[in-house]
C-alpha cells in the first residue's frame, strides 16, 4: 500500500473515530484495501493510536492471523465453508461478531441517559402502585414477614439494603423494623375487611350513611397501599409477588372459562347439538369459582387491572434497562481490555463486566448529576476484579488478600525504583504499613500454582509430577530387604524358649518398637530385674552361635566410624551378636 493511500485511509478513519468516539477493528478493515496483510494492518493501527483514536479489538491482530479478508467476502466458496475452524480463530470470530453488533447501537448523551433513567423509574413506580392496590399482595406480605421472622428467608434477599457490610445488631434492628412495617400492612388489611363487612350490613341504609361508609372503605384501602409502599422489596421478591398475582389471575380465569363452557354445552344440549350437561356439574363449577374468589379476597376486575399494570410496568422498565445497557457495552470492552492476561479470557472479562454494568443500571440515580458512564465504570471494574480473584486461580485467594497483594506490589515497585534492588520483607512491611507476618503470608500466597499434570518440554510423554519425589512411597528394594529380615529374624528366634523369645522381642522392641527397661519387664513377668537380665544374657549367648548368626550376617552393614548414624535393623542385629 502506498504512503499516500495509507494517509488517506488514516485521515478518513480519524474523522470517523472523532465522530463516534472510537473505532472497531471491522471498521478499520472495511476502509483498508482487500489485499492488505496483517503487518500493514498493525502499522495502520499504530498510526491511529498515535492520533489518539481507540480501536476496539486491535489486540486480535497477530502475525499468524490471516482470516480478516474472509469477513468482507459476501459469498464464501463451499470448499472454504467445509474447512475446519480452529478454536483460536473461532474465539476471535466471536469477539469480532460481538464488537460488530455492539457498534450498531448509538451512544447516549447526558439527556438521553436521563430520559431512559426516568423511564426505568416510571416502570418501577407503575409496579409499586400495582402492588399497593392488590389485596392479594397485602396477604402475601404477611406470609413473607413470617418467613423472615422465622429465619426461612434472609432479610438481604427480601428488602433492599446498603451495599456495605452490616453487623448482626444492625441486621436484627432492620429485621425488627421490616416485621413491624409488615404488621402494619396486616393491621390495615384487617381494618379494611372490617369496614367492608360493615358496608355490606348497611346497604339498605340512607345514601348519606352509605357515602360515609364508602369513604371510610376508600381511606382504609389507601392505608393498605401506603403501608405496602413503605416496604422496599428487592427485584426478586417483587417478581415473586407478580408471579403469585398472575397465577391467581390465571386460576380465576380458568375457573370462569370452565363455568362458561359448561353453560354453553348445556345450551347446546337443549338444541341437541352436544352431549348432555347436568345442572350439578355447573353448580360444582360455580361453587369452585366462588371458593376461589373468596380465597383470593379480591374482585376479578381489580385482579385483572393489577395484572395489566404489572405487565406494563415490567415491559417498560425492562425495555429501558435494555437500551441503557446496550448503549454502554463499549464501556465494558474498554475497561475489560485493561485486565487481559490476568487469568481470564477476553470474552469472560466482557461477560463479567456486563454483569457489573447491569448492576449499575439498577443502582443508577440520575438526580445525582453525574453521567452514567462515570458511575458504571466502578461497578464494571468491581465485577471484573472480583471475577479474576474468584476464577483466575486454581486456589482461590480472598478478595481482601488480593487488595493486600496489590498494595504490596505497589510498595515493591516504589522501593525497587528508589533503592535499586529488591526490598526485604521488613522494608516492605514498613512501606506498606503492614505487620511483617502479613507480608510474609501474602508473599507465600502469591506463589504461582503449577499443575502436576503440566507437560515437560514440547512432548506430552512426561509430566511435571513424574519428577517429584514421593517421600511417603516405600522403596521396593528396601521393602523386600525388610520383609526378608523379619522372616530370618523370626526363624532365629524360634530356636529360643518361649520366655527367652518374649524377653528378646520386648527388650529390643521387635513387637511395637517400644524398648522397656529391665525393671518394666520384671514387673510384666513377675520377676526381678536381675532375673530378666540373666534370661536376656542366656538368649543372646544362644544367638551368637555361628549356625544362627550367619542367617542375619548379610543384613548387617559394615562398621561405620564413631558418631555415624546407623539403621535400627543393623543396631538390633549387632546387639544379637551378628555383627
């Protein structure tokens, strides 16, 4: 490619990058000639970087990657489609496809972010209002409160709490407050039921009395709604309540349809166009419908209205969250690029960052005045760093220890630059303001883990574990010698009398390794210490017989200089007069 041609391409890409804020690798390749090789693409990316243009996916350009032109060809020959795709190329194709789809979503301005955040807030408010108007939700609030009070459900999974760690005392206090607020819902619901029953009793009263009763019932409903709105349920609990309302509405709708079908069949029976339906079947279906309505304690019309409001709120909020998330996927990629080669693949980093982005969407408050990207960056970094700490190592290091290691690394870099040498643990501890024991523990934890199955060299014939000594394993040669020694020793001891044989066994620890004194042996055999010594001496004289000692002579090592350590078997054999 000529210099002038490359300069024109760079100028066009710089203009495009300044308009969009960044470029993708596909956009760069689309502007480049089809016959451009990978080395020239690398030069082009370096020039763009010098102009201050960020290119997402630039790390994929490697000398051995020759597949970039295939993405531009609209029709691929069948022979090329049948070629096998390597795992590395497939992973790069996934990154490229993700970046291409991500670049289609336009960026948001500050006003656009605020508008989407207001839509999310409006959807949440719609759901909250629908929940507060449902008497069925009010009933389930009491059930949830009892579960929290009994410990069957945790408070953090039920209501929204601060992200900071709470002590047991604070959790107990918040649990008590939640149960109290839930009891207020139950009390308001009980008062509403009382006023509705009173209203049913005075239906034949004057209009003035009925109007006052209806006003009181309305005030009681407002009290129930306000009590429910005071409970900051989590998104999971709200979804659970929505599902309960939808299941109740579905059951009620199915019961009504069953009654309607039976009535239609009865009408068709009169015209003799269908099988006969008895009045008892219709009455049973109606009783089932009435019982279901009484159990739900809510009118069918109100239940359907609540269900409709739920759906509208969920759809509106989810759509707004999706738009805000997709518009900031570029931010996740730019943050994830700073954490490559940390033990996780690039796509995994993007996935974990997207989880943090969705968390930021749920927590964002547009009233604070800052942009969403400023707020979301912290959540994305937090999600990525925690994923690296949890998943990058075979042996997981706690997050607090990761922070200590990062602090020590910064201190080591500073001290190495100032001192011109590697600092000692004491100097590190003073610089990082940490105890020396913590520094030593952290440096020991930071050691690299090597798999025992790791291959040695280019071939897979030998593994790292094959070269590590197993100190607990028994040497076959030594085990054979020991077995033969025991067998020969047993045959020699069989020539002694039972008492002499037992005294020699216990005296030299041939049974269990313990070597009791003469006095202890005397107590065991009810003999004096002198008598035990005489039995031992007589037994040793018999064992010194050449006809017996030659059986054990091959197991005795040559005499070693004084002070040299000897094996226990040689010492026993020498005591027996074999040496």
